[in-house]
């Protein structure tokens, strides 16, 4: 996935759907994600060499958020690693290049299997996620899941792997089901959760300060410059700098942006006083245009005078990143006995 064109044809109503997710809950189709299973005595070593974190510290039934770095130490993409048992991992990414490269590393001491065509991925997000799931399954185990843990349960009488994570900043879950069960599971979930599209998801992740690899990664920036140094612990000794800083901003524009992307696949670096916009949306949270972009790292002191070289965005002002829940207490918190979030 490099372009968002496939979702622009039917963006839905991103602002209504995003608000629904923030206030209640929403259902998203994440089946554009690809999954590779890596197993065997050499699995840990292979995965360690592929991502930016040491997965030897990853407990079973837990997930690590990871980065892939270029030879220069810049972020190429982000992905997740799921550990099922000793020597058994799944790597999930939205970037097909990750999958192709990982599949090419087949060795004698581990097995690599592309699971993308046999599984579907859905997400339910929002403060009522757990409460609404009570209509479809026994939620005792789900209520006990910590952030970035997963377990296997039956949802609507179908076997599903459920992880406590998401891409919106809200409390919620991701569900992995067999492709043969996907349609039945989706219909059951859609009876309980309102469906939201990728436009709403893009809005929510920008508010939450999350990168989209095809938007924020092509310019070439180091993990620390993107606020992601904690996920590149194997590479903290690298003295890598592109001279950029990823920031969040508000702005004005003639038309409200929906699934906005920079027109250049590899944007040029900003000069002093410029901001290269990489993502933008209308944010129901801030009631203005909100976006992510890169500035020259020396420009923090003159941020009030930033200019978009494309000429699309005006009255640009930096704001905190993330705008939504900067302490991450919402996504990481626990549930009450009534299956509602405890803050």
C-alpha cells in the first residue's frame, strides 16, 4: 500500500465516523495488512535481524511495535511482531515490500510462510469496544488483556485471535480471523459496531500522532527525529540525523483534506522556514485542519513563520504531538466491572 486512491472513491463521512469512534465505538477493515509466520530454531535471530527491536525480550502472547530501518538508519516502515511461542512469530505489515523481503530470507533453520491470503484483520476501537463485544462473546479474557497482549477466543462462535491494540489512540482490539470465516465475522461485528472507513481511520491516527508508513517514511528521517527512538533500541548507538523533525500542526486550506498525501512519492527536504506536509485531515477534535509534516530541526524557534512550499496550507501553527491523549492513558487503561474504560 503506497497510495490511498482505493479508499478515496468511497471515503464515507470521515468526521462523523471519527466522532462516533471517539465517543462510542467503530469497526474497521484492516485486511490490507499482510502477515508472515516465522518459526523454527532460527526464527528469533531472523526476526531480530529484520526489525529494530530485540524480540528476545518479547513474552509469549504479546506484540512488539517495531521499525524497519534503511542502511542509513532512516525509518522505512513500521510493523508489529507477535510471539506465539518460543521460536514462533508472526510479522504483520501494511507494506508489501516488507513481506517480499522477509519471504526472501528463507533459511534451513526456520520456516517462513505468507499467511496474508488465509487471514483477515478487523479492528474495533472506542470506549464502548469491550461493552459491545459482550453481545458476541465471553469477554472475561479480553477484559484482562494488557496493552499489546493477545489471546484466542470465540467471537460470534468463530475462532478469532484478539489483541489489545489499535491505530486510533482509543481503547480497543484488533481481530485476526481465518479468511473462510471473515464474511460471517464481519456481518456479526457490523450488527454491533458502526462501520467506519479509512478516511475516519486516517483522521483518528493523525489526531493520535501515529505515522502512516507510506506518508511519513519516504522522506528519510531517523527514529529519534520521528519521536520513535524507543522502538529502535538495537540501533541507539547510531549517530543518524537527516536534519528533520516530524511535527504536528494546524492550518487553513481552501478545501478540507481527506486521505491527503504529498504529490511526490519522495518529497524533498524542507529548507529553513518550510514545512513539508506528509498527512492532513479535518480534525473533529480540534475543529480545524490538523496534519503531520517535517521541518528543519533548526526551525523550532521560528515555527510561527513556517510556509508550505506546495502553497496548499496556510496559517500554519505547530501544536503538540499527539494532539489526542498525549499521555496514552486512554489506550493503555483498564476496564471497569461494567466493561467501560477506567481512566
